[in-house]
C-alpha cells in the first residue's frame, strides 16, 4: 500500500517553515509562486504541478513545473475562457483532474489546494501525481495550514506588486508632467520634486528636496492671491477639495524671475490629519505675453483709428457747412485728405485681418512666376512723389532671375519696407537692391537715416511693436514688419535686419529660386 505522503510526518514542520520564510523574504510574485510550487510538489510527492491565479476575467497560470509544453499550451487558453471565470474551486479541480487523467491515459491523478486570503479565493495549487487522494484528518489540517500560509504569501506579493506598479505609474506621471510638481510633507518640507520643476527653477533636485517650502517658493513681489502661509493662518485646508491658487513672479537663484501660477491641493490621512500638500507650478509667461499683446492691441488700434476718423469727420463736417462757400481748390484738398485717411483705415483693417489669418493657420498664396526687378522699379516710381527730394533707386544685376511667388503678397512686403524707409529716414536716398544666388535671391531695402537702435532689433518683427522714439513721430499699428516676415516665411524664405550696415537701416529677405 502506497503511503499517503512519504516522509510527511518528518518534514511537515520544514514545509511550513519554508513557506513562512517565503512570506517574509520573497516579494517577487513570479519567484514566490515557483518556490511555493516546488515545495508543494515535493510535499505531495507529485510528478508535476501548476498554480492558477484567479483574475477578474478568468484564471491564469501563474507558475508551472514539469508539465509538457503541449499540455500547458492547451491549458492557458482554456483557463482564460469567459466561462472559467465563473468556476469555483471544486469545479476547477474536477476539470484539472479529468484533464490529468485523460492526458496521462489514466496514469496520473491530481490534488488541488485552494488559496484563500481574507475570505477570498485568489488561486489554486494543483499537483499531478500517480496515486489517489488518501489523507488523514491530521494530513488535511496540515495541508490547510500550508495552503493558508501559501495564500498569505501570494496575497502579500500581489499587494507588493500592485504597490510597486502604482509607484512606477506615479513616478511616470510626475516625470512626464509638463508643469512643475512639488510634494510637501505636513511640516512644509519638500518630499519630492519632478524634473519639470527642476528645469523651471534652474537648480538640481537634490538642492530642492528636503528644503522648506518658503525657501523655494519665494515671490519677487506681492503675488495675486493669498500665499500658502497666509491661507493656513486662516484655517486652510478645511476640506480635501480645498485648493489654493496664487499667481506672481517666482524668485529664482539665477535671474530672471519667472511668472508662474501655483496651485496647492491637500491630501488627508485616515484620521483627517494633513498628510501632504501637492503643488503644481505652471509657467504663465505665454499667458502674460498674450495679455500684454491684447492690451497693446487695444491701445495701438484705438490710438491709430482715432486720428484718421477725426480727420475724416472734421473735413466732412467742414464741407457740409451751410454758412460757407468753398472754392474748388479747398474742396479738392479736403477730399484728398478724406481719401488718404480712408485708404489708411482700409490698410489698417487689411493688416489686422491678415494678422488674424496668421493666428488662425496661415496665409493663402497664389503662386505665379514674377519679375521681381520690374516690381521693384514700379514701386520705386510709385513712391517717388512721397519721397520728396529723396531718390528711390534700384540696383539689380543684369538678367536677374524670375521667381515663383505670390505677386500681391511680395508687393505688400516691398511696399511696407519702402514706406518704413520713407517714414523713418527723413534724409538721404533709398535703395532697393537684388542679388541672385544659385538657390535663392536676396532683396534688400536700405536707407540713409538714423538706423535701428540695437535694443529694438530683437523685437522689430513682433506684433504691435513700435520703438519708443517712433511712437509719437510716425503713424502705424506695428503690424507691417510682422506681416512682411510672415509672408516671406510662408514662401519658405526668411527676413532679417542687416546688422553690418554702417549707415541707416537695411532690411533684407530671401526667396527660394
């Protein structure tokens, strides 16, 4: 007669001790399952075995030993079927016993040990062996103790794996966030810093972690909104959803200060005590720039519209007076002013519409072959009357190449550059020059005026930008050069200020041939 469990009485304490060690020493689920299965096969004098874990969508083979690959390949999809997810342990054991008996042609039987943790079935250990389930009452008690210990070990490893996964996910979330993130302890010391804040602040995270909140979040001037310290003095936070928002200029060790919006959110422990404070720091430079552009737009447009509207209204009202009789010359001069100011208004509106189209996704181009030398000559003749005693010259080499471009838009660019030269250079000649190169042509408009102040050069192509010296001397909304550069870039060219020019201003642009 075969013994129920060979040498089981002698080794039963060793098996339980081994599982106890596994619980306390091994938290890697894959290694733990393999270790439990090895002990189980030896303890039950089996030939092979597997551990199946119960998931929400069915059973999965967690570990297998000495099972033929073909049988394992058959088992895995079988256990994953939707109907199997409804199996209880007894049904699963009957299925595995039947499978073992059939696959071995009656040579192998099997025994299953359910893994139950916290009153929930989390898996089963199934051992294939060549004799029947003959267990005494004491054997069954010991097997139950063994299975309970193994279930606790598996449950702990699963929890550890879940915690590790959540930590990795949190790390990935923090590091992938575009905004700077700080995690404070309840005493306001900085526990964690993500890479985005490290870049915003300009210091390595080891110089930030462990510091007090007040050492890192320092305002260059009074911020908009109550600070963390001020809010806590008034009782913040009272609820888990109580967030704070503060906006201002963050003082950094290396200048300049950075405009930021800072959001504080509390995290409470189970006893309702404050555990952590999560801080999100967002760079709001672009938002502040947008507000400045909006403010500048309103200021510039309202100022530039007021003058032509006032002139048109003034001359029209004068001509309509019933108590006066105007000679033909006065009427012609008045109508000419009205026409010029109307054209100026129309151009400003066109420029604003073009700027709006650029913001919405670009300008549409009508590409044709154009003779840019002829175009420059036409514009020089057209502006001759506005230049007064100054000459507008053209300088192009012979056989200057044709280019493919939108003639209307290129005319707009040259018109703007010539108009600027007339406005900002009251003396000296103006020259439109061209240069042909193998892959591109270069055009420049130069004058002999005072030139462009170096401090204005970085901003000369910005929307609504006007140099301080020119605001009160010349008319304009600060859109001409912005639109000109956008048109050239839409043609895959570029526009720049020739900083090597020794006299006056020289603005150039290139277009591909």
